[in-house]
C-alpha cells in the first residue's frame, strides 16, 4: 500500500503589528489624586483597557502635546524675528506673550 503524502498549505498574513526592537520597561510608582484615579478607571473601563495602559497612553499623548507646543513656539519665534512690518511684529509679539504667559 503506498504511503499517502499530505501537503500542508499555510498563508502568511501580515496584521500590521511587527515588533522590531525590544523595549526595556521600568517599573514606576505614581501617586494620583483620588479624583484623577477614578477618572482613569472609568476611562479604562469604557475603552476596555487596564488603568496602567490608559495612564501610559495619557502620558504619551501629553509628551507629544508638549513637543508640539515647543515646535509651534520656536516656529512663531522665528516668524517674529524675521518679521519686518510693525503690525505683524505687534501681532506676533502678542501671540508669543499669550503662549508664554497664557491668556
């Protein structure tokens, strides 16, 4: 009786997730005010995530926002330095003042 040979077929599917580097994690303890902790827990529950994951995402978003504000500030400062018209200089100076001091 001849031996049966079965061919196995597999399809490679790329799901968009590829780990390219190993990221070292550091355990960090953070104390949150009770009201903030409650908001984090509610947000985590509504998105079906852990509170730790939500905190990590919020920190990442906050850091990106700070970097974006810094880039915007330096771009505005450069426009201020290169401005030649008095009206534009005043407007850009006022905008710089609002960025630095709020308001």
